[in-house]
C-alpha cells in the first residue's frame, strides 16, 4: 500500500479536544504519524489542520501562520477558564454599550503583550498550566508578544453578548482578549463560543467533517506539494546539487531570500530556504 502523506483541513466540532481529533484520524487512515497544527479548545470549533505521514515535517511551517476567528464575547461575568466551560468567579453589575467597546478596541490592535489564560497548554516547569490550575497551584504566567491585525464587532446576540471577527498572529489567546477588553471597560467578560475561520491557507469553507473523511479517506488529503503552493519554487537540474542539498551541503543562488518549494526536474523534493544567497533544504521529502 502506498504511504499516506498530506494535510487534512478538518472542521473540528465542539466538545472534542484537538488530540481526540488526531486519534480519530489516526484510526480512520490507519496511519501512526498524525499531528495537529495549532490547538483548538474543546469549546471551539472550526479549522484544525491535521498533518499525516511525511507532512508532519511541515509542522513548524503552518503552526506559525496567521489565524482568523469568530468569537462570542459576553461582558457579564468572568470564569476561572475565561470561557463558558468554567466556574463563574464574579459578575458585572454594569452593562457596557457597543460604543464603549468600540472606543477601547484600538488599544488591542497591533503588537501587544498578552498574558495566557491559566487554563492553557503553556508549559510551567515541565507541566501544563491547566494541569497546575486543576491542582489549585497558582503560578504567574509570563506575557508574550502577539499581533492583532484586525478586530471588529459584527453583531450583538444578547444584552451583554457580542460577536467579534479577529485576525491575529499565531499564539494569540482569544480568551485573553475578552478578559483584557473587559478589564479595560471595568467589567467582567468571558468567551461564550469560538469558531476558527482560517489557519494560514486553510479556510472553513474548504474544511471537511469527520463524516466526510470517513467516506473520502485518502482523497481528502492535500499533498505536501499543494500545501506549499503559496510559495515560489526552485528547480534544480543537477543531480549532484540535489544530492548535496539532501546531505546538508549548502548551495548558492541568486534568488531573493525566503522559503521555496524545491524540485529536481519535475519531482517535488521538499522545502528549502535561501539566506544571503545560500540555499539550504529544511524539509526533505526525498527520504
């Protein structure tokens, strides 16, 4: 049987962890090498790219891509998890207006520092933060730099609930955004729901459900070559050059610095990068 290599643009349902999604795909495709490219909380649904086989080598490439979300923010209470799955810690007496929220949003656009939620997958001394939180162990999580490219209110679904569309960098916690907006307004806030609309080149419009995967199976896989189609290409004609690159020997190039799809003749070989005129293969699909 031919090996299975590719990426599945999964439409993750609510109530399932990202790891559960990986395990289910592993069972459907009978392939051990499976991993997701960016965690989605059980409460959240939407785009979850899953790499299979050699495509797992592209993990770092897609993990760092921008994301787009639709978040449902409720400015009436705060929970220990910062979402609707948590225990309510405090409630707000004052109801904020749409105009008040819009007025503070510019403070959260651009490069900002963000403290992750205590219930998160952040590592603290070798343990996940959520594991420590469940043990009632208090730790101080360090803020990290994230970028919010755009954020706007697109609807209001209740007296205290608003729908936001957010375009942000990888590593952004949407639960932390609602907490920080609420703090700026002097009220409480939590995330009532979340849909990931896109992750890098993968969009919700092109995602597939588990039910569809059960039917289509291998046909659902996006090949590694197609997955990198947004990158320019380098084509080598010398067998010696591709052999040396595969063995870690760098080659010279006059092409601009950046990442490239690498070909030898018509064969897709992997992902290469050029830095100061030097080509180096960083993901090799020949081995």
